[in-house]
């Protein structure tokens, strides 16, 4: 029988990913490495207009969950470097027999 603690851990990890705009950020990054500005513009194109501070909050939450990671910086125009982001995992799941969770 699956350990209820592992199942609860998986549900807690999945819950924020099912809501916007995190779901859209994951979809955008599934296309490859993107800069913060590219993510911001892609979200606006999808009708998810938000302050940049809100975008940074969602990026941080996804990073803390181990779903995305910073891939480096882009330096253009002499301003502050732009963070580049990529998916860290593409799949999450649970072994129904052991209750162990996994990320791929």
C-alpha cells in the first residue's frame, strides 16, 4: 500500500503547478531556455498580464519546487543581466505500489 506521506508530498508538489500562471510558465519553458522578458511577453500574449514582481514570485516558487532552474544570464545593452530559465524536470509521478514519488 502506498505511504500516505508520499502521496501527500506529491499532491502538495502538484497543486501549485495546476494553477495559472505557473502552468503556462512550464509550457513556455517546455520550448527551451527562455529569458525572464521572453516569459513575461509570452504570458501577456496568453492573456496573463501581471506585474513583473508577480512573475518573479511564480518563477521563484517553481524554482523552489525543483521544477525549473536558472540556466545562466543574458547580457545585452549594458543594463542588468537577464536571467535565463529552463525546465529541470519534465515529468513527476508516484509509484502506486511503493508510494515513492519521482521527478524526471
